C-alpha cells in the first residue's frame, strides 16, 4: 500500500525530531556540532587546523551550557579552551622538518601514573556526585568528565593513547545517554566512537612509520 501524505509527513517529523535531538535545533548548537566533527576529522589527519574549529566549538558550548545552567560543563569548556591553546604550541613544536606532526606512544611508567590518576579522579568525582548531588548516574557521569580531561591533555601532548581514552569515553557516554533515553545524543556519540577508532588506527600507523624513519 502507498503511504499517505499524512504518513509521510509523520515520518519526516520524526526524522526532523531525531536529527534535532542529535545536532540541536538552534543555529549555535548546529555550528558547535559541525565544528566538533570538523575538529575530530582534522585531528585524525594530524592537522594543526583542528584547533581553530576546536576553539570555536568549546567557546560555543561554554555559552550553551552556561545558558542552560550547566555550570560544571561550562567550566569544563574553559579548561578545554586553555588546553587547546597549549596544544597549538606543542603541536607546532612537535613537527618534523617536513611539517608532519610527530606522534608518540606513552611510556609504560607514565601510562601507569595516568591510569592511577584517572581512576582516583573518577572515584573522587563520582563520590562527590553520589553523596552531594542528585546525579542519576554519578560514577559513569564522573568517568566521562574525568577521562575527557585526561584524553584532552594526552591529545595536546600528541600521545597515541588519547584515542583509547576517547573510545572509552564514547562507549560510557553512549550507555549513559541510552539509559536516560537521550537516543539522538547517543547516536551522535556513536559517530564520535567510529571517528575515535579511526583516529587510533591512523595514529598508530603514523607512530610505527615515524619510528622506522627515526
């Protein structure tokens, strides 16, 4: 049977609602998401041009979260802005004579310290949320926040392992958003998960190639 005009309109409305939940309905939200996608794609390619998009993205999200009275998230964007400024300097200094960004693997000792700091940070932040707030999922929410901070720092320092943390962040975030029935946002993080896996594979190949050339 052919779908009626009313049925087609209903489907279009559902699709529009889903995409609106994923990318936002306001222009500022759409621009922020597009800048975020461009930022990640350029990071995968190890392009310094990721930073202009990243700075615009976190600035917009700081404003969005502040207006939504999500003050912790807003402050987190300020931190990301500062780290990205340092990242510009570190990435410029981390290029070889051919202009290619040199990526590196985190030494075992630093990896152990980073993991310990992350676990302690999640436990502390999750404990605060569980005991002092009405957070629905305090520890998963804390894990997303803490691991995002650590991953951003490793990214700025050009460590391949930043992608491992982003993968973990995306997996946890997808679970959190599905549990809270935020399915469009979970779908967006599904896209980020695919990009993070691609980034890990690309940076690992680059690290191996650069190690052979050294």
